């Protein structure tokens, strides 16, 4: 795999990056890692809680706190602003943020969503059958929702006149009820979130028509881990340990899905086990597990594909095509492929 940013460029000597967890423990308290999820505590991000509660972070050499998130669009803001050290977000909103805030120092350090689940969802019994039918309709979503932020790219690829879309800004918990109550014609987001939340409200999969952005030709990546170059430089051992634990958590959770959801239920007592089990399955089976990740492990990135994804995001927002892959992504923290195999 190509080393997009050299250790010398990103880390100076890089000596601290290679410090062993045993040495760190011998020196005293473990370094801290403040981690933010992209959304509420749910199946698709439950692997992070499992990694924390099974001690994967501590064994890697870092003490981690894990907080719920409030949308992929907010995660880059929170990390760049210093509220968190690392987190996970839909990579496409991160690309947009980096393009608009080049001095923020944000960088993607791992991609576990090898396919994108961004979509617009409408009622299957309604008049909207194709993306073009969204024109003149009302879509509900939080402003920070990744599906809403990337809708311009979908609109361009699908031939939708985006100026004919009316947006209803709602709190995250009100998005799906807007569609169920017919107060909006559609909603946007990741199908892991929208699809299962709709099902929990009584609108099962057959009652949903999901318009995936990928079906319009947007071969985007999905969920990614991110941090800042400044955090890597200041705390290289914590950054590397965090990534080691996160990928270990993904691999373990995929092989032990019931245990992962049981741990989620322990942490969040209101968890609907059936819904979150299915939500996790959608995330793993449709976003993480692909021919590429089976062959090369989670986090194996194709530079040409990532370059195309960067261009799609830039064009969608009318941004000048200036970002290079190394402006967006580094594999300097990526664990060895053997630790990322499913």
C-alpha cells in the first residue's frame, strides 16, 4: 500500500510513534484519547464501545473515552476545534470540510466503509420512483446529515435540479418521524440509520424506497476514522494505539456480532436488540465487507478511486479541483494488513 504521507513529513523523527504500549505503561498513566462517534449509540458504531469495554484501547496503549455524535457533518468541526482527538464520520463530509478549511489540519487516517450507504428514502407507496421525481418535493434532515451535505453530488449525477428541492431542517430524532407522518416526502442519510429507524417506527423495508447515491454512479467510500495532523505530531503513540484498537474492534465485532450488540445493550439500556443487530449487519455486510476488503483487509484504499471521490465532492460544491489524496488521507497510522483481515 502506498505511504501517502511519510513519517518524516508528518511526525518528525517518528520515534514516539513506534513506542511500545508496555513502555508507555511503565512510564505511568496511559495517554488519553477523546473519541467521538458519528451518531447515537447504535449497531454500526458499537464496535468502538466493545473495543473500549474489552480493553482493546488499554492493551494498545491508550485510555479512551467514547461519546455519541450528532451527525457526520459535525464530527470534523468538533475534532478540528479540539473538542475531540479522533472520531468517525462519513468520509465525504470530511473531504468537503478539508477543502473548505485547509488550515484546520484535519486528516483521514483509516477508511472502514469500503462502500457508501448514502441515500434518500421515500415511501414505497408514494409517487417518487426515481431520483428525478424528487424535484418539487420536501426532504427532511439535520443540516449536519451526511446525506444532506452530499445531496448536491447525487443531484448532479442523477440529473436532479437541486434548486427544486425544499429542505426541512429537523433535529436528528425527528427525521424519520417526518416521513412516517407524511410531513416530508423523503429523508436523507445513511441507510443504516434511516432504514432501521423507520423500521422501528413501523415502516419496514418493503414500505421504503431507497435511492442509493451509488446507483447514480457515485462510487464513494463510507465511514472513516479521522484526526488532525497536530494530534498525530503531539501524541503519536496515542494516535497509533487508537487506530490499532479501532481496527481490532471492527474485526472482533464482525466475528462476534451478538456479543457486540449485547455490550451495546449494557451501555445503552434503551437499545432495541433486534433493530441494532440488523443495523449492524447492514453496516458490516453492505458497507464494510466487499471483495476488496476480503482480499486486502479493512482499510485497504485504492488511490485512484479516492482521487475520483475527492473530485466528486469538489465538483458537487463548486469547489476548485485542488485537493490531492495526500491532502485528505494518510495511512501512517494504519495497522498491518494482518490485523485488518476479516
